[in-house]
C-alpha cells in the first residue's frame, strides 16, 4: 500500500488536528480567549500558524472546537440521588478538572461566545436538577446549587484560593454534602 | 477670591478624576481588563485620553485605583453570627453589587493583577470567617463558603444564569441560609 510511515495521510491529518486542539485547550485554559493567539497554539503544537488557520478557520472556531464535549450530564432521580450525583461530579472535577472545562471557565467572563456556551451547559444541568426537586422554587434551587459548585471549581482551579487549592477532594465533598442537600432537598 | 465658577482648580481636578474613575469602573465591569481601553474610558468621561494618562499613568494603575475599596469586612463572632453576616452581605450584593466589585470579578480570571487583588480580599474574609469556626477544618470551611458565595455573585451578575439573574434576593437568602450554616457551623 502507498501509505507513508506513521499512518495514512488522513490519519496524520487527524493526529495533527488532535494535537493542535490539545494545545489550544491548554492555552485557552491558562490565559483565556483574548490572550490566546493562533501563533502561540501553532508554536506549542509544532506546526505552522497557516496550518491552524487552514484546519480551524479562525480563533473563534478553534475555541468552539476546543470547548466542545460538555460536562457529564446528570442522570437525575430523587433529590437525594441528584445531590449525590452532583457531589460525585464535583469530586471528579476536584481531582482533575478536564482541560476543556477549564478553557471554558477561564474565558466565560470576558468572551461572549464562552459565556453563551457556558449558559447553555448550565441550563441543561439546571433543567435536569430542577426536575428532581419537589418544590415551587425548583428552578431557582437548581440554579443556586449550580452556581455554588461553579464557585468551588473556580476557587480551586483558576483562582487557587488559599486552603481550597490543595485540599483533599474527599474532605471537600464531606463538608459540602449537607450544604448541597440543603439546597436540593427543601 | 480668585475661584473659577464651579469650585477651585483642585476641586475641579478631583471631580474630573472621580468622573474618570466612575466610568473606568463601569467599563472594566462590563468588558474586563483586556478589552478596556484608555480611549474608551476618556470618551465616556468626556475628557482627552492624555488627561487620563496624566492622572493615572497606565491602564494597570487605573484598574488598581478603580477596584480599590474592597468588600465590607465581616465583624466576626459566633458561627451563627458569621453565617448571618455572610447572608446579609450576600443580600446586599444581590440587590446591587458595587461596580468596583464587578470590575474586579469580571477581570479576575484573565488579568493576573485582578487575580492577586481578589485573592488577597478573599484571604482577609477567609481568615475572619475561619477564626469563628470551632473545627480543625475551619480554614477550609471558610474558603468553601467564600467560593460558594462568589459563584452565586458571578452567576447572577456576570453570567446572568437563568432563574438566578432575576430572582428575589430575599428568597435566595432564605434558600441558601441552611447551606451557609451547614458549612460554617460544623
């Protein structure tokens, strides 16, 4: 077969695209949308900036691809089950927040497209959580627990607040369990 | 007296500086540090960009002045009293978050100086709250309640999350009271 060493052209292209995306995620997560340049992403991935533009067209589109994946959706259930699902997801994100989530969180306050993407993810979560809460304020309670947990993720990963940045995930979940339950189980 | 109409030169200067700072705060709060320009601040305040530079020297210094003021400090006391103080402060910020806080929050994820300023404010709060919690994890609990409430402020004012953006502050405080207590009163 007429295949170059290391795979077909199509495979090489996919590998290069994946590498570009991986470095883009890390840089978006570290410095945010505005301070990320195509040039820096290309340099990190070891390719020409023109190739990044060829594959992704614009920084806005590269960002949209980089944050694509979304957070794990919540299966739902009783308020008690939803509280545990939220705490499980929190635990996972405390151990290691996926870099595409960090890229989104880092930019959501200053890049309108990131804010929109974040709001739509938050809306899905809020709807799912809200359906499990037997209360007239179900939607508000769902939005509040969402916002609380966003604050924890930001404080740990992006702001590196004292004591929160390096605390044991198990201990954090244990302390927050009654607080999360208080909001989702009226 | 040789005073021009509208006050002395010194008074006029102070009034102009205050007007520049007020517009700078609003613009920093709306678009963040990176997207704020001296030119835009000058235009909003109705002065020449050179005058903004003359008074403030640099965008970095203008930002430092704009966010100066800090959040109201917490008097401290029993865990129960601290929980109520936090909820009172939350209520105030839900009714109207001061524009200098918004300027700081908007930029804290993407501007290193804003992140530093935010961390030092958060540290003061955390120390004050932590001293009131009779538990070996006092500092972690204090950092967690801080981060939770930051998430609520961001979700309401900067991300405008569904249901949270326009909810009644009294109702929010009522829903969050048991959650805040659960964290500060082990």
